[in-house]
């Protein structure tokens, strides 16, 4: 039996092939919301929704109310849709759990019941958690790792008949992070007014997201990797003049991630580029940059850099800093990495 995936569930919903019970849960709200929205959009037409769509919130209802609502027959429609948002706030005490179990084992065929359970999963020790996985279309939405977000961005863009270049995708992820709702929101803005087939570039990211395509942590990593001292200090000075562009905690985190990948490159440089890319979790497009960085920094030097980054992380938090301002800390850090 095929495991329920975001793609398979989406496909069935769009084809109006509905299950009696859905349970969407997990730590990444983006996919949960998208599936719930798809059911809202496709479950009923606009006229049917007035009498046959019920949306409630977990903190406002109990098991009896949900089960009674699900037991109603649809009015002048093939089905009714009942969506329980914020289902993590529902009570799953013994008596209520029994009611849920009784319903999901014998659901009303003309009702589509959707649980939208965010920021976690149901308690695996309870019978409900075990039964819902068997009886419902169950989907756990897991956060993407950082290296998975740029490919997801490319897929999101391609689904809408656009393109995005590698540098632009990397730059967007660097500054929006792994919150997919935030990333998607920025992408929605980026494609407004663009003709189908157009490519999103770093210039577009600079205009829309408000980050300089020339002065950012992504470019700082590249400058360190090439040991381009002039470029490193150009970017550092820009960050000092524009503190919101490169706050020290963000720079430290980015550099640690970057040099960790360079360190891993050393132990895998005999492998084909695609295998190295998979191992250090970057696009093959960027492997040439990591090869350059590995030539500039030995493993011994990289180990020193990790100690230096740890030292400046503590100093940025006030440990042994003695009043040195953030900008001066950043200059010191850059000097120590390069020497």
C-alpha cells in the first residue's frame, strides 16, 4: 500500500477522490495548511458550502459535538466537509478518545472529516494515535532540512511555470530561513507581474526581499572560501554600516555551516561531484566553490576556525568581551579566519 504523501494526497483531492477521515499533523505547518486548503477548495462548490461546510477550532469543541456534526446528512450535496482546525487543542481524555475511536472506525461515508493538528503529532501511547494512522489518510508534515529548501524553492517555482537561478534560490533561503510559509510568501511576491517562463534572479531577490545581492552572508562565505581579503572586508564593512544586513549571530551561524561543509569536503574530495554534493548537502552547482575553499584551508586550519567561531559566539553573548562592539568583533573574527 502506498504511503500517504503530500503529493499523493494532493493529487487525490484535486481529482475529488475523498476519504472519510484525514489527519494532518507535524512540525511544518505549510504542508498541513496547503492540504486543508485543498479540501476546502475542492470538497464543495460555493453554493454547497453554505449548508455543508463546517469549520471549528479545537479549543471550542469536544468529541461529542464533532461526532454529532459528522453524523448529519448533507443538504443538496454529495457530501459535507467538517474541518477541525487547531486540533492539537482537543481533549483526548479517555471518554472523548472512545468517541473519536468509535467514529473513525465507522465513519459516515457522506462526511469528509479533517483534523488539522499543528506543532506536533498525537500521543503515540494512546489508542487514538495508533488507530488514526490505520483508519484515516494520515500525513505527518516534517520540517525540511536547510539543504532541502532550495530544491523545494525550485520545485515551487517550476510548478507555477517559472524558473529561478541557483544563486537566487540560495540567497532567498539564506535570508528567509527554512520557514516554508515565509519562503512561499516571498516567492508569491517575486512572481507577481512576471510572464510565464520568466526566471527569478538575484536582482529580483535584492529588490523584493530587501537584501543586497552583493553584500550578504552567502557572498561573505564565498569571499572567505576564495581568501579574497579585499572582498571579505568590503562585506564586513557593509554589515557594520548596515547592521540589519549581517548581524553577528547570523554571520557566525552561516560561517559555521559553511566551514563545516568545507571540512567534510576534505574527506570526500576523491568522490564524483554529485556524490560530494549529496554528502555535504549542497547543490552540485556549488561544488567548485567548495573545492576552491578546501585548497585554501587545511583541516588543521578549519579546526582552528571552529574554535575561533565558538570564541566569538561567546563574546557576542557578553562572555569575556570587555565592551568590544559587535562591528569590531566581526572585524577581528574576519582577520583571525584569514590569518
